[in-house]
C-alpha cells in the first residue's frame, strides 16, 4: 500500500523594518537580497554647511595670482569641491558669496574700489573656471578698519604695544591714523610685514546642504514548495510483524514540517 502526500507552504511577509517619511524621504532604488526586498531612500537634510576659501593679493593689486602666497592650495581645494558637486547629487549649493577686502593703509576711496575690484574679478574668474550659472552668487566688498589690527598688536613683541593700540582704536580719520603709525618705525614695520598683507584678500564662502541615503529591508521570501513524503508499507505473510520502510525525498532547504500519517 502506497500513500503520497505533497505539501506546499507559503510564508507570509513581515512588515517593513523602516518606513520612509513622505515629506523627507524619496525612493531611489529597490532590489531583492535573498528573502528580503531592499529599498534605498534619499533623506533630505536641511542642515547648512559652509566651506570657506581665502585668496590673497599683492599690495594695490586686484589680480588673483595662483602663485601668490598659498593661492594655489586654495584653488586646488575649490577645484576638488566643484568636481564633487558635479558628481555628488546629494549635495545642493544654497549660495556662493565672494567678499573682497582691502587693508586700511592708504586712502579710503581707493581701498574701497580695490576691495570691490578684487571681489568682482574673482567672481568672473570662478564663473569661467567652474561655470556658476544657476547658482545664487553674491559679491560684496569691505575695507578693514584700523581697529582690526588690535589683536595682532597686543600679541606682538612691540615695546610700546599699548600706545599703538590706542592709536589704531582712536576716533581719528583713517588717513590720520595712517600718518601717525608711519612715524612709529617698529610698529609700522611690524604692521606692513605681518599684519596688513593678511587683510588684502578675498573670501569665497559656499553654503550647501547634503542629503544622505538609508536602506530598509522587508522580509518577503519567495514561495517554496516542496516536501514530498512517500511511505511504503510491506506485509510479510510468513511473519507476524510489519516491516516499514520510509523514503524521504530530500530537498536543499525546507522551513516546514514533515507530517507522518501512519499506516
């Protein structure tokens, strides 16, 4: 006597481990990984990041010279950032600000024009170098006040530091301060060598947001068939006992239960 039973068991899927939010999450891709469906989402992040780059200029010059000071290093950093922005779709530039600065020595009108020219020429150079069309670019300029030299004077080795600090923080016109400082040989040498050159600069500030990705895994096994149990019972007329022989058809993987119905 032979009995053949075949059982098919379908495994139900479990709920999502991670559910994407409607407002901040966007489905990017979906694929199967064994018994799981994996979904990758882009998560918007409004956190504002700022990257700053500072280039310096020779006295009375508005030309951005790559070989001057450390301009070559800053331009290389800018090259890397714009290359990353083009390839990384998760970064979004919010604004680009280019600010030109001039040191306080000299006449105020000339310094104001010089600071403006530095910013505008640098903006044109970056537009040609990287193509800034579509970005929110603003250009500003500033003439540093004499009071901005206070901290480096206080930290210097000048013997008359207090007197010099009083001069740069006075309410006198910038040109009057300029003339008084030039009469202080040591102080003027220190300022023209260590302080004023650092003020002749332009600063590029790039503000951007950066999204990130997350993966969710949903347990969703594909239906499996398959276990076949075959039972054969033999009766020996010459013996009073039964001989039972079971043959199980093996499968590579089975999560279910084998049921024995008996004779």
